[in-house]
């Protein structure tokens, strides 16, 4: 084999390796960027917004009361405060669904973390969403439907398996529960406080 062929072959190998390395690095960077996005989204949507009393009370109103309203009312014709509550809850799930559809965040945070409530909310609101779409003649809350579809198609325990949550052993002694450990607060304080004569923390 001539030296020219050897050099050409080596150059080709180097090019292929460089391309593969570049592709791998790009994939790793993309994954890292998405993981970097996941944390603020989780804090904002799942912690600050989802668990606050205002959202929970509005969602409860929707779940408990919307079935008593005619689906033909859609959203716009619903009486207050049900109308505002329905919009508030639906737009929350819609925003989350759009982020999931765009691949901005890991869908398992939603379809795994709040799977049941997602399916329950969609089941309660679906008929009204369909009616509102017919009135508007254009897309309405498609992000919410996407998120609900993923929840219905996903094992509710996918998130738990991903992070490998541990379970408290059945034989572990419970504190302050009949049949378990009965330590008094005073005894717990005594156990957790520094021993007499030992340096304080």
C-alpha cells in the first residue's frame, strides 16, 4: 500500500472519529441542557404552582362541580367562579403539556409524578374542552390533551422506578404508633442531645 493511500485512510478514520465525537458531544450537551431546564421548571410548575392552596382549591372545585354543568357551555359560558377555576387549571396543564411536547422537560416529571390527578382532571374537563373547540373552530388546550394522552399511556409508577424510591421496611419500628416504638419526646431529646461532658457542637 502506497504512503498516499495510508495517509488518505488515516485521514478518513480521523474524520469519522471526529464526526462521531462531535455528534456524541452534541447529544450530551443537549441532554445536559434539558436537565438544566428540568430543575427550574420543576420548582416553578410542580412545587411553587401545583402544590399551592390556590391551585389545589380551584382544581377541587373543577373536579367536584364541573360534572354538574352542561358540556355545551364549554368554558366561556360557565358560571363564576367555576369558569375562572376551569381556565386556571386547564392553562396550567396546557403549559406543562406544551413544554413536554417540545421536549423542553422530561415528561416523567408530570406523567409519572402527578399521573392520577392529570387523568382525573382531563376526564372531568374533556367534554367542556371539546365543546369549546367546536365553538371556537380552532385548537384549544391541545397541550393539555397531549399531556393527558401521555399520562393515560404511561405506567403511573414510571417516575418512582426511575428515581428508585426506597420503602420503609415493614419490620421497622414506628414512633408513637401502637405496636411500635413508644419513645417520649423527652427521651428522644435526651438521645439526640450531646452527652454530658462532651464538647458541644
